[in-house]
C-alpha cells in the first residue's frame, strides 16, 4: 500500500433485499467504478434491504456512491417497498467512514457535498446525519428517519423536519425515491472475545464490566438487590470501564464456547488492544480466561499496527521492524488465530485493496528479478532508480543495527532509544522504496511526452510544454531521493557511535550506500536539469544537488572514520 494513501469506506443501505437482479445491477455499478474496490454485498430477505461495502480514495468513493444511488433510484420504487427494517428511501442511508489518511471531519465535509450533489443532480432530498449533521438533533439517524417513508408527505412540507438539501413538496419523484440520509461516522469494529467457559451468564457479567453502558445499580450492591431508579423512574447505571463500546455475552454452538461480543464505535477512544487487555483483566477477576479474539468483518491496518506496537513496547522490544512483522505480533498477542486462521490479506482493508498487486512495480520483484530488469536494453530502470534503492538499503542497514542494539543483552534500559532510531529508519526505507518506482515513472513520463504528435504548430507547442513539465518532474524526483537518502546519515552515524559494536561495520556499509545514493541521484538531477529551458530553475536545482553531494561526502568520510577506529580498537 502506498504510504500516505487516503482511504475511506462507504456502506450504503439499499431498500431491496429480494430481487437479485436489482441488487446485482447496483453492485455492478460500484464494482465497475474506477478507483474503488467492492468488498461485500449482504442482502436480507426479511428486512428487504441490502448492505454494500466498498472502499477507495475519497473522490473515487463519492463518485461511485453517486452512481449507485442513481441506479437505485432507477430500479427501486419506494411505493412498492415493505420490509422489517426502518427505511425512508431507495438508498436509505449512506455513511462515509475514514479508514486511513482521512479524518472524520473530512468525511463529514465529503458527506455534505455528496448529499448536496444527490439533491441537485438526481432530485433526491437528503438529510445529513451523525458527524455530517447540519443540525445538532440530526446527529441521531433515528431523528432524520422518524416516521420512515410513510411520514415523508408531512415532513417535506414542514420547515422544521424538511430535508437539508432538495426539500420540496411530496411529488411523484419523491414518492418513488424517498429520501436519503448521508452521513459520516467512525469505523466500527465488531469483535468477539473467546472465553474458556460455556457460561453465558459469566460472559454477560464480563461484558457488563467493560461496556460503556455498564450494568444497572442494585441496592446493597448485590446481584439480587433491587434495581435502583432515579427521580424520574429511570434505571441508574453503573458505567463500565471502556468508553465507545457496546457488549453482550453469548454462547456459540458452532465453537462450543461463550464469547463477549463487542461493537467498538470509536477506535481513537478505545483501541482494540486496550479492549482486549481490559476484557482479559475482567475475565480473570471472574475466574475466566480469554483464549483468543475473533474479528467479524474487516479491520483497518492501523488498528493492528497500533496493537502490535503496544505489545512490542510491553515486551520492551523495538517497534522499528517491518509492517508485516508488527501485524503478526498483533495476531499472536490477541489470539486472532484461535478459532480459525486469520489471514491479513482477507481481513485488512488496505491489504484487500492490494489483492491484485501491480506486477510492474519494481519493488515487488525479487532481488534477482530487479537486477535482471535493470540489465535489459530498456533505459529504465536506470541510475536514478538504483540510487533510490541504494538509499533504501542504507537506511535498512542502519535500522538493522538499531534493532540489534535494542535487543542486546545488558542494554535493556536503552531499548526505547534504539527503537526510536529503528522507527525513523523504517520510515526512510519506505519513503525511498516509493521513490524507486517513482523515478522510473518520471522517466517514462518524458518518453510519453516525446511520443506526442507534432504535425502542426499547436501540437508542437503542446509537445514541448509536456516535455518540459516531465523533465522538471524527472529532475525533482532524484532531488527528493538525495534529500531522503541524506537523512539516513544521522541514523548510521548514531549507530556507528552508540550502537551494537559488533555491527559497527554494517553502519559503515549503510553510510557508503547512502553516499552512493546521494551521488547517483545527483547525477540524474544534473543530466535532467541540463534539458530544462528554464535555466534559473535548473541552476537552483543543480546547486542544491551539489550542496547535498558535498555534505554527503563529508558525512560518509566522518562515519567511515568512526567505524575504522572502532574496528581497530582505537
């Protein structure tokens, strides 16, 4: 997954759960939309409702959602709809959910814009709910949907109850499509904690211990005491220990165990690992053990990374290790494999988006494959790409020394110091690995510009502009490689000076690799800058490259001297 990629989830609910042709037609619109991945289609016959889940970058998701709502409006007539679930429109609700690189506030703004677009372009009245609500009371979906479809004739003519966008009298169009509620909410995780008991009563007791709502307070604080009421006759509750959670206990015939079943509604308030630890604590207090965890549905990658880092820190181990290793720590620590194999590529949203990786990416090749691809007669990958990879290898070596130092016997009190270095090294390595392919893409952009037509003066002008734009980009990319690689010197110097002395030579080789990366990328800056017509810009870029080369030579020399002195025992 590209570092820093923005991903949101959309879970529209359509008021059709019985007609497979209609359901498939709506799902196909989403599946065929560029930039999104359809994850799940879940129809319900009794509810006459289908929940569809898809993910992608924000703009692509909003566009796919618009198309799906349009298709639903064409195929579903609300005048004929009956089902067990509350509803008020052909597309009943349409929440946007942040997954990675996007805030809830940004999703709320996207939801409002989408709601307005649905009203203006499709003539579907829309309400905004939860985080996207334009009125405080409409944060609650039930308020927006009060009275359901049957109440719309009265609501659309009532200024206090009318939709946020597209309000108008209850005409034939509204009668057919109904209204849609567009909202934004946090990602919800459904998780079950497996217990070494068959007792639903024990499982419920643990659930009441932890869930935010808690349990009813009883007189005398006993299980049999009378439930306490407030002055208004409402039950007084004793809150549980975990905010933003709902939980119950139940028995699962399939597994022959009881579970605490939990919905986690705000992972920023209560993360998964915190819930796991608290359920374990409360279970132990009641003579019960948590044997594992079952994730229902999908989960954001960040949730597992946070959990993995948490358990590594508990062990006083470095967190600066590859992402897949951190994920495996989370899986083992929370027993995600307890009932059945937990496969990240099938459960983690970001990995599902990579289910069909782009095989043309250089970083996905084997070491031999990368070398062979470089050796072929095609001009790319070339020196700029290799420079970025050299920089990544230099950062990787510095990171290796940091991790070895963090786990060195007798240095236990320094693990956090070296873990911080390793974290920085992993970030640099990932940044430079992205530049491996970006450098090749920059060269290919120049080749594409050169292939543009030049049959007349206008075509020649456009071709020249495209070539110059592509050349500027191809000059800027290796300069970014130089800057990112240069940052690795601080890591290698620190490891040479204070890291595990048995690995000091590795820190030295890392510095050599980084110097090669800076110098190699610098050559690419210069050769591409030479083709720029804007000589002032070219001179600035070249001067910046020369300065980085000068500093890199000095850094490498200083680090090599440190390494040589330690090896020779000076």
